[in-house]
């Protein structure tokens, strides 16, 4: 086998139907090796593997028929189109005989199912809402692309080290348009659906399957909503659906002893049987329990869309955050808002999460160098080390809601001599300020490994600005933001202290003032997007 792959062949599969500018689809044999199996399914085996020295997960499908091969190419085409931080990312594939393999970003076991039922992990309500919310965002992304996943369940959800969920297993995923075309074809050719049609369309895992799927109707986004609801309840209760057991090993036996497949199917379809809902005594907010019940409504039309789900979860999350960690700005927010129930539609999006998600993705890179310290003379042993104290106060002013945000990150990186603080003053709503308060420090950490402090600040500002605009456009396109001509923004000021140097950056009219021996010293110029030269803190 050739060691090198000609460049024109590296980004396409053997048939030429799968192409990607970014993902190599034809690898030299020497570039990868399979180490040991992680999971064996009926359709594929997943291995821990190495790809160009990196630890990855390799999925090797069982390819027994030409139909299996078609499915592999279909899945690969679909995966090549996806790019979202909430997914287990495809990083390469080998789509040529004799080896058909897909390589994914590696996630340390256990997956969410094993975490709940083998480790018997009991997440807090906050953690459940967080996971549900990230997952709903990912599913919303798929829905905008017209994709249904068709196998949402905890075993297909992988966790990163921050316990954020990444959706995996696109073995059954399809474009909604293709599901329709299958049905039309079948009706045309035989006048009624064939057995093959039933088999092809009735996929997924029984306990997570919506009644319409069990009735052999077509799968829609709302069938994914159903499986999502069952999964969130499972996370909340820790119990395998339709059993009262936490540990999976016995649960399967109990499930089989209690119901045959047909009995369970008919109970779910005709008698509205559902898993036992989490109890309010467990601390689950009633709004969360009602959301789960709406997700598993027998009528798909009555189930919320992922858009609705995200909106509900954001409201729940806000409530939880407000009560579990009151901060000056948060509590101010509550007292100012009182119990007004008016929610602006665009505020239903969780901009904090959006900003964080974005930088999380890139922060995975493992860096060792830190050029921020390069500008320091290492020979000067006795450099001045400032003693830091910090605090914040926020007040809402005359507005109805708080539109300003801030972050305080003393000792922001592994290097304890780096500290950062920032304030964002929201304009036309809090969206940009909420997004930036997570995005700017995220990007600062990221760029801190490649550029000088000044460049890192410039880059962090610019990148947050462009990313926020991109997010806005995406959500406007997906109709999560329906308000026309809405242009939220914010001004910003950030202070970055690296050892004994202070760097200040501002955009717009946020000001930083240094008090030097009681004398005010302006660090920023109002109205200009400016970066101040470094000031020695001594
Ligand atoms: N990227 C990954 N990193 C680490 N582990 C993974 C990864 N992808 C999959 N796994 C592990 O392998 C298991 C099976 O993966 P996946 O669901 O993609 O394959 P499958 O053959 O379709 O499985 P099944 O048929 O059982 O649903 C997952 O539950 C997870 O534990
Ligand atoms: Mn799976």
C-alpha cells in the first residue's frame, strides 16, 4: 500500500460521493493504528486508536452487504457537513477498501449511560439542566440542517472533562427530506408500505422510541424530542426507563421479564405508558418536570420544538443560577425585575452559553508555551510582584433589566501571575454583553499561548465581535430571533495583568481609571476603540 496519498485523493472517498475540504477521507495506512476495542455493537466496533500520534476513537462498521456500504457513505457525507461543538467531531475517515473507518475526537469513558448506571452518578439539578440545554442546542443545530438523529439516548452521549455532552453515533441519522422520499417511493411502487419499509424506518432503541415510530409512522424532529425527554428524565431519576433500577446490568433482565417487546410497544402506544417521572421531592423544578412530560406527549404536534425547549431550559437555568449563587449584579437584577414575567424573545437565547461554547471548542488544544512571559527579562530576579485585591459592584440604573456584565479572573491560567478583569456594557439588550463576558476571557486564554498580551487582547476583542455577529446571523436564519433590525451590542473594557505589567483594552465608552497615589490616571480614551500601552504596576 502506498505510504503517501496523492493530494487530489485525500479529501474524497473512493466513490467520490463524500468530499470535504477540511476532513481527510483517505489516509496513508501508516498514519493510524487501532489499539483496543471500547465498544462492540451489532453494526460496528469502536476502538481507541492513534491517528498521527493523537489519541482518537475509530469506528469500524460491519459491512456485510452493499446496502451497508451505501449506509456508510451516506453517514460519511452527512458527518462531513457537520461542525458544532456539541457533537463528537469527525476528524478523518478512511473510505476505501479494504479498510472503512471513521475517526472521531476521543472522549474519555464513561459515556452518559455508563456514568449514570455504572458509576451511579447523581448529577445536581443544575448539571442536568446544563446537559439538557447543551444537548438541545446541538439538536437545534441539526434540525436547522434538516437532520434527524433517530437514536438519542444516554449511550450515544459522550462527556468531556467539564461534563458537557457531545452527541455521537450518526449511524441512523438522516436528512428529513430523504425519509420522506423513502415513503413516497414505497407507496408508489407497491401501493402500500412493504416490510422492508417498516424495517428501514423503525429504527432506534425501543425504550427511547416515540409512539409514532412504534406505530411505524415517519420519524420527524418531534420523534427526537420524545427521545430527548426520556433521556433527560433518565438523567434526573438515575433509573433505567420502565424499571425501578439504577444499575443497568440487572435492568435489562428486569425489563425483559416485565415486558416483551410487543407488550412494551403496545403499552407505550395505546396506554400512554411512560417511564416514572422524577419526583418534585428530588428538587426538580416543576417547570422541568412539565417540560419532560410535554416532550413525551403522545401527539408529536403537541411536543415542544427544540427552540421551545431551549427557551424553557434557559428560563429554568436563570432561576437556578439566581438562587444558587447570588452575586451583586445577579441579585440586583432580580430585585429590579421583581416578578415581571415579560420575556423578550431574543433573551430566551442563552448568550452566556453561546459565548462559552465557542471558546471551549478551541481551548481543548494542549499548549505548553506561554509567550506572555517572553517579554520579561528573566535575569531580573527581583521583579516587582503586585499584591492584588479585587471586588465589584453593579447597579442597574434606570433600566428595567440589567444589561451589563463583568468577569473577574484573578489567576486566570495555570501561571499564577496572570489576572484578568472585564466589564461589558450592553446596548439594546444584554445579548452582546452576556456573550462577550464568556467569549473574551475564553479567547484571551486561547490566544495567550500564541501571541503577546497586546495582540491577545486585540484578537480576543475582534474574535468576540465577529463570532457574536455570526451567532446572531445563525439564530436569525434559524428564526430563533424573530425581531427584525435588532442590533445588540456592547462596549467593553478589559484589564490584563501579566506579572508586573498592566494592559488595558477598551471598545466604546467603558473607562478604566488608574488611581496612582490617589491621583486619577485615565487608561482609556472614550469613544475610540483603543488599546493602551502596557503600564508598569510598580
Ligand atoms: N469519540 C468517542 N470517544 C470515546 N468513546 C466513544 C466515542 N465514540 C463512541 N464511543 C464509545 O463507543 C460506544 C458506541 O459508539 P456508537 O454509538 O457510535 O457506536 P454503535 O456501534 O452505533 O453503537 P450502538 O449500536 O450500540 O448504538 C459509545 O457508547 C461510547 O461508549
Ligand atoms: Mn450508539
